[in-house]
């Protein structure tokens, strides 16, 4: 089955429950899945039920798709994502973004749990992604290009939409939510960084580091979606915090959940589709 047929099959299945075109797609990172609880008139679809979808295998990722309404917008939420380090190809990691486009999504809000590299950052900070560095050694657009999906050489100069960043800042100010801004660097993982690697990544200009997001953003921009990226800083530089483990990452993201939820609600209410 060719890619467009796979996208069509997945979209057709999801369309049974979507009640019309979807306005906003949201990918929830590790520990941030509780946001999905506030969605109204929702339908929950396990990834295992969706044709051609992979399965999320990481703790903190529920592995289900939620379709519903919030603040007058139709939204689709991925409660858990797929990672390159799980052994999936880049095509599979980014496949849901292609399905979102088929379902009518125009704005993608993509979130993650990330390690802080900027020494000014604190555990639990929320950071608006202004730019990224792809340090994964791979690109999801490698291979034949289908011009119906997007151009051969997509422009990534403004991968993260400036108007959406400004809107998020306004919502943060209104709600008293302190927001950082910075550059996200993506590595493959699944091992956490050594002290030497942390110093190197900081020298490259990154403010935080994670193992996701960049492949999905590249494909989203390839397809013309507007993107807003938000990182939850779950741990800070290793010379300040000591050892890092996934339980700590998920726990910090859970604690940040209420602020994250309030921010997203405000953005969804005010964003123009």
C-alpha cells in the first residue's frame, strides 16, 4: 500500500468519529496527557484501532487519539507520540501529522518534555520553541517526494509560527504564566546526555534538548501547517541536578500540567483558524 493510500485509510477510519473537519491538532508529550481530560463531546480511539498507526510504547504516553471540541474549535489530540528510538522509521514517527492534514488540521500545537540546557532555566518551566536544531542524523523527508503533500525543498526559516508564539505570550501574560523562549535541539536518545554532550549542545545554541518534536515539525511545515511548539523543562543541566531518569521527567511534567492546561485553553480559544 502506497503512502497516500495509508493516509486515506487512517483518515477514513477517524472520520467516522470526527463530526466534520478538525481545526487544531495537538501532540502531547511525556506526562502531559491529562490535558485531554477537559475535551468536550469527545471520542477516544486507541492507536491499535487505527489502520496503519504504530503503537506508543513509552511510559507517560497513553497511546490513544481523542477527538472533540474545546472553546468552539474542533480538536484532535494525540495522547502519546512515537519516537525514532522506539525503532520506528521516520515515516512512521511522522505519519500521524500527515493524517491530521488530511483531516483538515491547519494549526499543530506540539509539546514535549525536555531537558534544560540554558543555565537560567528551572525545573518546571514552560518554554515556547522559537527554533530548532535537528541533531538526529535523519530527516523524515528523505526519499521520493510527493508534490501533492508538499514541496521537495520546504523552507524552514520560520518553522515555528511567530503569530502563534506572540499569542501564547499574550495568553501567558493574561493568566500569569511565566514562559521562557528558546531553541530546542533533537537527539535520537534513548540514553540521556553525558556532561560533555550537554556542554556541546549548549555551545551549539540550544536551550533545551529532547528526543522528539523536530521530525513532526518538519513534516507539518512540509504540508503547510502552522506550528506552535511548547517544551516542559523537566530537568535542568546535569551539573545542577545530578542524575536523570524517566520517572523524574514524567513526574515533573505531571506537576506542570495545570499551568500547561490553562495556557492551551487560552490559545485554543483565541487562535484564528
